[in-house]
């Protein structure tokens, strides 16, 4: 084994001996071999270094999912650069913060977003530190691929320490200020090795990959399991239930958010006939309803494996590959991970009692980017991370997530923080204050609902939604707006969001 902790170097050790083996096939019939991925990512790595990027520099990427986007991620890893992906739905005001905080050396975006990115960069001091602004479009073309083409297809993986940052992902804070989550090469590698073993990945596997690759699920769970086992993927730019039904017969594993599975169940062509080669369906990023779990089992004979992870930690727990997968639980802690449920004083609670979930393991991030105080606040003295989730643990160690103390909404597998939306709504003329809560939704699991208190002539619900759409990514925009005379508060003056959920949910 190489002493180099570079994640790409470890991926490469698991490449099939024949590099002409297919790594992925796209929905439109393109076949990409391990050799092509190796050479294309080497060219991009050489290109980024030639543009002045040095080990540890951030590369901010806001592009649509494409094969070349995957090559760019691998290039950043092997060059020792920090990959910083952004959801393509983010608007200018959101981008300003991310760019200003991450201070990238190179920014890559879709050509259609070029003007927005340029404006965001000009509005922040970090813009002066950007060596290059490159484009990469959904079809794989752009100035990045043009510049990379002339570079060498050889690139030795940069020597890095396991503790060096490999990726920087942002999680909007409950205070409205997003936090940069630093993920190290060791965090990503060790979690991937654990998952390959726990979920039985081999070179014979073929993953149906329909997830986005700007967050943990699609990028670090899906892609890493494939590259750490020499497996292959069927690569789709996005999710469609009809495309999934057509692709499943040629696959062995599918990973998805609960919305993917509810939509599969609503497709009359989905059933056991298209699942004959499948060995595993994995669900995560949001809670899976017991009803979906049971309906899926009845419909196609497969039991969904539900697991639990976070941006800060990768995967923490998982129902077993061999053994009972229990509806409503996210399974026991993965090997090497410790999960405990404690009370507000930090004392471990007896079996079955609801408390605060804390985790510890090699998967857990070292801290927040340039936020030492926030890092100290979210870790215990004995090194456990406070997940912010409320949970119970049964006698067999199976964990059930029963709520979130951090007030987060999970809509279609994406995290939505109410405070961020409330700050936008509170800026509107005619709004005294607002509260945003998550309410259940058949397709997305949860959606945001805004409750406003007017201080003069109240804006209409449509006006509030339009105002949010102009400033926030679409998945954060409230789907409904209600008006109320005063927000319910407890004796400490804290808004009682549970009462709003009960009243308007």
C-alpha cells in the first residue's frame, strides 16, 4: 500500500488491471473506460496546476452533472487541491458568501452562469485572488476542457497527509451564516472502505447513479463505492422514474433519496421483473417512511437498506447487508463508528430513551472552515460530534432518528435551513417577522411553509414566494405562505415552531 494518503491514489489501487474496463455508461450511450477517466483527470490536474493552483487551494465548482465534472473532481483530488462543489440552484446573493468565504484560486461554472459568477466575485474581496474563471457545460464542453486537452495525460498523485482537506462543502447555519465543512482525504477514504465492505461492493457491481454530485450522497458515497471496488456505473444527469425502470435490469445497486423510491412505486412498470439483476437498494439523505419501505418490499421483493449520514460525517449508521433491515431505523453504527444517545447534560441515556445523537469515528470531519469557536461548540470534550438530531437506540444498537433539534427541513434529500429563508422574508416591506417550518409532502418528504406577521399592509403569499425565488435556490423557496397576528412563543420568548407545524401542517 502507498504511504501517500491522497484519495485518488487509493482509488487508483482499486482500478481493474485492464484499464480499458468500462467505468461508466451514460444515458445517451457514451462509454467511458477507467483509462479515459485516468487520462482526462490527469490533463485537468496539469491544467489547474499550470493556472497557478497550489496544494490546499480551493477550486469552486458550480456546474451541471456531467462525466467531465467527475473528471474535474478526480483531478482536484490527485493534484492535492480542495474540491468545493456548489448546488447549481444557488443565486447571486448566496454565491457571494460562498466565494467570499472559500476564497478559491480557480472557479469553474456553466457558461450560462458566467455573468452571475463574475458579479458575485466582483462583490467580494476574494475575487482578486481568483487566477482563472473557467466554464464547463452540461455537454462536457467549455474553456476548462479546451485548456486541458493540450496537457499531458500523466500526473502523479500529489503527496498529501490523511488530515489534509480534500473537499469543502457548505451547510447553511441555523443562524443564517453557512458553515464550511472540511472533509479530509482520510475522512473520505476510510468511510468509503467501510461502505464497500459493509455493503458488499465488488468489481462485478454496476451502480445506477442518478444522484447529483454536489453533495455527499452522490459524490462521496456513490462514486467512492464504485472507485474503491473497481465497479461500474450507469450515469444519468438526473432522476426520472421511467429512466430508472429502463436502467434497472442492467444494474446491481441503486442509491437514492426517499423521493426516488416513492416515484418508482408510482410507476406502473416498476416491479420484480425489472429488478432481477439487482442485489441492493440504498436510501438516505432524508427519512424513509415505513409505508414506503413496506410497499417497496411487497412490490418488487427487495428490502431497502436505509442508512444515516451527514455532510460533516459521511455515513454513520447502516441497516445490515446480511441481517434484519428494520423499517423506521437507520441501523446500527458502522464498523469504526461510535453512536451514542445522551441527555442535555451529556449523560448516556438508557436503551429506548430519546435524546441527542452524538457520533465519533474516522469519518467525522475535523471542523468548520475558519470557525474554531463553532467547531468547539459542536464537539464534546471527549471528541464526539453533536449531530443535532434527536434519536433513540434499541437493545440491538439500531438507531432511529425521531427529530431534529437544529430546526432543519429536508426537502427531496436537500437540507433547508429556516433561518436563511426567514432573513430573506423579514427584509420585505410589510413584514414584521416570520417563521419557516417544514410540513410533510407526499413527494419531497418535507417542504418549507412560511408564516408571516405583518406590520402594515401584508404582502400576498405570491409576493413572498416571488421575493424568495429571486434570492434563494428553488428548493428553499416556501411552497405556501400563511399570515398570523403573532407568532406563538414560550416563556423564554422562543418561537414555538411545533405549534405552527400543528396548526398549518
